[in-house]
């Protein structure tokens, strides 16, 4: 119950009806779902720790299909700023230092 309540109030849930960040991590980090940390709360915690607050909000908004005009308004970005921010975010999700902590460790 407490796990769900924490996730219910997350930045992610402001833009998504479901806690589908696991699927988005798989899609953008090029990891396999089976390799990810099993506990959603723990996985979301790693996601929060690896992205800045702005990047996490951008990731949530962009993957929820929020249109670019609304995203630009939320962040006060120009077209160029938004393009650069998205590029940086998705590049970061593919980098080993960001994506490898999403993996379940063999000790668990």
C-alpha cells in the first residue's frame, strides 16, 4: 500500500495513468525488462536519482504524449532548447552510468 501511494504522488503519475515507467526505461535505455530491478518503488528511485528533476518531468511529459507546445510552456523553452533537452535526456538514458543501475543485482 505505501509503495503504491508513493508512486501515485510521483511526477510520473502527473502525466501517466499507469506506473509504466518500467516499459519506458526498457524502450529508451536498451535494457531487457527481465534485467530491471523488480521493485517498482526502488526502480523509480533509481530513475529519480539518475535524472534531474527537469529531466524526469520532461521524460514523463514526453512519453505521455504531451505536445511540444505545452512542454515548451512548462519549461519556458524555445524550439531549440526543447530539441536539445530531449536529445540530452534520451542520450543520457542510453549511457552505461545511467542505465546500468536500473539492473537487478545478483545479490537480490
